[in-house]
C-alpha cells in the first residue's frame, strides 16, 4: 500500500512515463516538471514515491509496473537523492536526501531495504543496491544529526546487508558485496574477525559472480584502511588468489579480468601482503600471459599485476628466481604480436592517421611494461636477460621479431641509461643495419629507437655517434614509404634538439635538401613532420642556418598564403611555427622586410580564425612570442592587434558543471578537453581546453612584458587587474596559477622601467600586488604551486628593491611561512611513519617520491624568499625572523639533510646582510656552522663554509675570533677523500674561498699567517663555483702583487691554477682581466719560463693561455 496520497501517486506514475518518453518535447516537459514541481517543492514525496515505484507499485489502471519502470525509478531516485541544492532551512548546499526531515528519511530508508530484499530481478536489484549505497555513503561521509542532537545513523543497514550476504539467493549475496564495494565505510568500524569471516565466506562462495563481487568489495574496503590496520586482513590474500586458477583454467576472460583488477588494486596498496605467495602468483600470471585462448585484456591485466609489483616492491621481484627472466620473455613475446593481419604492412603504409591509438594492443602493453621494468628493476638486473634475446631477434628472418627487439630498446633505454650508455657502441652496431631492412615497419622501429636513444643518451649520442647516426637517418628520409620518411624526420627532431650547431653544420646541406623534398610529399602528415624537423634544425643550428634562409622562407610564405582550408590548418600552423623559429635562428637583420611581412601574415591568420578547434590558434600564441623576441621594440606597434584576442583568452572564466547524471558523465567522457573530478558520488566537470588556452595566453603576456619592458607598460594595469592577480588564486587550474605567478614580476618590471620604482604609478601597483601575493602565500593548498608563489614573491621583491616591504608585510610573510613550515614538518613526520611501516625491499610509490621532491622545491624557494628579504630589508627583518628561531634550531639538528641545508642557508643570509648585528644570534649560528662543515652531505658543507666566509667578510670584529678558529675545519673540508669529485667540488671551493676571506679580512687574528697561506695554495684551483672562485683568485692576485714568499716559491703551481680557472671560465670580466695581469706579473717577477709553463698544460688549456696572455 502506498504511503503517498492517491493523487500524488498517480502524478508520479505519469511523470515517470513522461521521463521515459522517446519524443523530446514530452521528455523535456517531464524533466522540467520533475525539477520545479517535485525536487524544488516536495522532495520527500518524490523520493518516497520513487522508492515505492522500485517495489512495484501499481499505476492508476491497476497494472503492475514493468521491470523497466522499477529499474528507472531506482536510477532517478539515486540521481535526485544525491543532487546538491540549497537547503531552505539552513541556506547550506546539501544533497537532497539530507534535507529531508528525520521521519521521511527513516521511512525512505526502510522502504529501500524492503525493495532491495524483495527484488527478484538481478538487473533491477543492482540498481536498487546502487541507490542504497549512495544513501549509505551520505551516512558514512557526512555527520547527520537526529532531532535530539545525537548523530543519526542507519542502524538497520548493516544487519540487512549481512543477511543478504548469507542469503541462499546468489544474486542477493552478490548485490550485498556490490554495496560494500561502493561504500566500504559501512563496515570499517566492525570487529576484524567478523569482517574476515564475511569476506572469507564470500571469496569461497560456490557462485563465481559472488566470488568476484567479494574480491572487488574487499579491495575497496582494504584501500580505505590506514596502513596499521591492513596486516589484520593479509590472511585473506591466499584465498583471493585461489579464485584466479579456476577462472584461468575455464578461460573465463571477463571474470578473470575483473578479478585481476581487484588484485592489482591490493598490490598497489600493500605489495608486502603477497610476500608469502609471490612465487606461485608469478607462475600463475605468467601462464595467463602465455595463454592465447584468453582475451587480450585478461592477459594484459595479468601482465599489469606483475608490473605493479615491480613498481611498488622491486626488491621482492628481484629476489624471485623466475620473475625477471619470465617477464622479459613474455613482454618480448607480446611485442611480436603486431601487424597480424597485415604481414606486408600494406594497410599500415596506407594509414593517413599516424597517431592511430593502439594503446590496448598486446605489443604496446609489452613495450610499456618493459619501460616500467627498466625504471624500477634497473639495468644491472634487466639487461642481461634482455640482451640474451635481442641479438637473436635482430638477426631473425621474421620482421616481427626485429620490430619487437627495436621497440624493446626504445622502451628500456631511459631506465637502463646508466649501464647502456657504456655499451652504446655495441647497441648501435646491432641496431644500425635495421635501418636498411626490407620491411618498412622494421625501419620505422629503428627510427623510433634512434629517436628515443637520442633523448635518453643526449650529449653522448650527439658528440660520439653523429657520424654513425645522422647520415643513416638523413638517408632514411628518402625511403619509399611515407610513414618511414615521417618517422625518420621525427627521430631527427630528437637528435637535433640536443646537438650543438658545430655538430650539425657539416650535415645541413644533405639534411635540408631531403627535408625540402619531403615538403613536396603528397602526404600531408609528411609535410607537417618535415616542417617540425626543419624548425628544430633551425633552432639548434642558429645563425649557421642562414644559408638556407632564401630557399626555405619563400616556401613557408607560400604555404601560409594558400586558402585557409580546414584540412590544411595543421600544416599552416606548422609552417607558422617553422617560419618563426627560423626567424629566431637568423635574426631580424638577416630577415629584413620579411620580418614585418611575417608579422602581417600572422595577423591575417589570426583575423580569419573562426572555429574553436582551429589548431592555428594555439600555435599562433607561440609564434607571436617568437616574433616579439625577434623584433624587440619594433614589435610594440603590433600590440594593438595582438592584445585584444590575447586578453579575451587570458580572461576566460572556468567552465564548470556538476554532473550527477550517468548519461551526462558518459557524454562528457567522450568529449575532448574535459576533466572529471569525483566528488561524493558525483562528478565535477571542468573544461580544461579553455583553461589551457588561458594558461598559454598568460605565458605569452609574460614573454611580451619581459622582452618589451617599458613598451608593454600601457597594458600592465589592466592585465594585473583582470588577469594576473586574480590568476594567482585561480584554483580550477594549477598551470594558470603558475603562469600568473611568473607573469607578475615581469609586469612589475615593465612598469618599473617605464615609470621608475619610486613613482606614484609604480607604488600604487606595488601596494595592490604585494598584498595579493602575501594573501596567496597563506591560502595556496598545492605544495608544488606554493613553491611557485614563493618564487613570485621573491622575484617581485627583487624588482621593487630596497625597503619595499613594510613591517606589516614582513609580519604577514612570517605568519604564512610559519604555517607552511608547520605543515611541512607534519608531512615529514607522516612520511617517516610510512617509511617505518614499509618492509625491507618495499619501495614507496611515485606519489611519495613526488611529494618529497615537491617539499624540497618548496624549501628551496622559501630559502630564496628569505634571502631576498634579508638582501633588501637587512636588519629591519630580524625582529620578524626571530619568530622562526625554534624552527631553525629544530632543522639544523634534523636527520634530514635537506632541512639542515635549509637552516644553514638562511643563517648565511643573516650573516651576509645583517653584518655585526648577526652576532646577537651567535648561539643559534656558530655551532651549526661548525657542525655543517663536518656534515657528510656536500651541499651542507658548502653552505657552512660559505657562512664562515661571509662572517669573515661582513661580520666585522665580533666574528673575527670565531672565523679564525674555523680555519682548521675549513682545511679539513678541502682534504676530505674525493674532495675534487663532482659532488664535493663546490664544498671544497667554498672552503678555499672562505679561507681566503678569513686571511684577507681577519689577518690580525690568524696565527702563523704565512704558514696558513702556504697551506691555502694547496686548496686551489677553483674551477667549478663561479661565486667562490673570484674571492679565491682576488686573494691570489693580492698575494702576487705583494710578492708573498709562499706564492713566489710555488709560482709555477700558482700559474697553473690561474690557467685552470680561466679555462673553466669560473672567472669573468674584470676579475679575469685582473688575474691575467697578475699572472703576467708572476711570470715576470718569478722568472718563469713561459714555454715550459705551456708545455705542462693540457692542449685546450694551452689554447686559452695563448689567447688571454698573448
């Protein structure tokens, strides 16, 4: 019997019929009625009525509703109950069900469970179960209060689900676990013995669908647990794995795919839970991967499970005797599963869409897994079994074997780079013959491998192997197959991006001749790639590209002046990119009138863009930026043309939709340029394509401001007001906030150059800007983006200069910094706890590594912010800075080297910029410097040695005794094992420079100064640190001028040290001139033989000496 009045019941039946109507007008009218007459005015009646319809209430004619109506009622119930609207009583945004009074909620819950228990149709019960799960989620996610103020719960739910899980009806048992999967919070607080028993019984259920539902429910539940609670449930892992074998043996591919997904999720969360069963699991999965009677997705999921263990616990994988060999073998086997119905590659050759998506193919799965194995297992363990196969495969008569081997090299070169780099000669000897293979897909794969290696072994490939690689790739541009031509050109992009112009120059004629030929190809994708390659060559070759300018630029103008046909838009976009990169390479003078002509062509292209999906629009943004750099101030007259459309993009608002309808979600998922963010059973849809354009527009604004400076000033106020400052808090899109943070300092500088730092215009802009930046430092939630905001802050302060911050500004900065440091400390502690819970060999996930990296970047940028404030505010900042002394004390004694370095660097700033006033903090500074000079981390020794040097230079009389007493420790730093290694060199050279500062600025406090000078000479040369070297060599020049005995007695050594620093270019400008003059004086006064000195130096250093000394 219905609880609704008959009239309401009948109206609801008619409404549901209207919502299911096939004609649009009827359905639209019903949807409007649903929202205005029901959801807005009587949601309690609506939801109760829908619950009754799920049960199978009768319509006004007395007939029982169909399965379709019951199912549809469940879907509408779920959609409406979870829709967020404004609660009329509280004014808060709440889900509709939560707005109902307690009596209605209780009645609806009861009816839902009744419908759920009584439903006989599996498909309908699943939809009712989804509705139950959503209401259950509201009770677990939200705090709901009963009328008496106590927390409201759904007391009948757990018992109903427990009974369902024990029901003789398999469909009901399955649906119970579906609800547990969706809302694991229902059972989180139950005793683990009860939970284990329920899951254990479900995993062993006689019905396979119940077993699969139990596995997915357990996976969801397990992921919701904290790390400490997880081990209690490891007991279930063997039972879960036991379900896989029958599925494999029976070739139940779909069910096996679902089961493996559940196991993959468990492995991601707790790989160590599988330690006791890992060996058998490896064998089971390898058998699945081998079994060609299984569907590809099931085989790939088995592969994914094995790769997941490599991601999260590589040590466990290495310890298993079969894992690496078997995985390499199976990956290579999958990688030969390519072009099965296209042996001669006829279909492949004829494809116009070269970006055809093959991500679900076996060969791609094999390639991606080899990439992951290389990055996690490493070359030492992976390369031996891999190269047991590759030489044989590359010599095979079967083209698929050769293709797989080449793609394998592409996949593993990044992760195995440290070992492969030493074997590049042998790898290339295996690879190069395949560039002339009879089969086009083998040649394509060879190009792919060379392109990837050019990136992964950048520098080495270009300098050592250009004579081997470049001629072969250039020749491959003439291949008969367009796809091979295009891929050879793409590989050349990777090679040339990392090549110096001196390396490219001998090959340019042949390279550009062949690329010009490709521009005449009938295949548009070949033309497009040729343009991209020419653009890259121009960018790398720079001025040496000028020879080809007369032939290329007219061809590009020709492309750009053709009719704007839709199918040629990308080609035109590539032509714009190529032309503007060539413009950057050859410069304004070489272009002459062409520079202005090109700007006019770009303006014409911009004026004729009408479609949102026109690729020319995004390319155009970068092209304008390049032409701004080419023309400099000559670009200013074009700003009135380029700025209006740019401002339109930069001011774009976020297009956001709250999606609570599965059809809407599915529709958005099919559209490009949208991102879906899950939120309490719904999705927020964000149109990222609009925001990507906004981001690029702000980036271009930054280019204009930095290149045009005062010429861009007329636009600064509007941009700050409407784009940049609001962009700092544009929380819908991180890249927009980052771009805004980079734009603000450049915009300030543009205004400063135009009006002066003390002008009223600039000071007004600065007041608004700094307050917003400080506000963002307090509110930015993303760690990575917060680091960018600190960079924005210190660059902005650097622009405004001395005393630009008020006491209020500095106080606000310290308040936000203190909050950031507190949050940082909490994250560090949480990571330490997590690390303690990991078993030996279990590696943290990528998220952990990224989090550590983000925090290190944040500390670095905070350091620079403090440095900039001290630089421009000096002693006035000290009273504010004192609020953080407890953090410095904590950090300098931390086990974390990054924290120690952070504290030491800021203590250095206090010494450098506050002079003798820094002595007031002696008890906070002195011992950390001493400990820092003895630190095992070279970066910390460097910071501490630098601190002693600035104390000697800037600290005055108060610090004189301390710095003189630090000399023995500074010498110890220079005498450590490996003191000249790449890692230690900067610490060593800072110690050298600081000893020089102590001797120069505190000479009277140094006992046996002549002996100390003699020892100091042994700390030279300084050939790495461009900041430390000038201090060291300035002191050496002074000693030469004074004809200091220790220097004169070792004149030849001292000259060699001078030559080494000049060769390394650590001395520049006036300092270089001074040391050259001192070197000449040393030769003359010490009576050195110039020829003997030269012969004792390496050839490249001899050339430097001849050039500088004449």
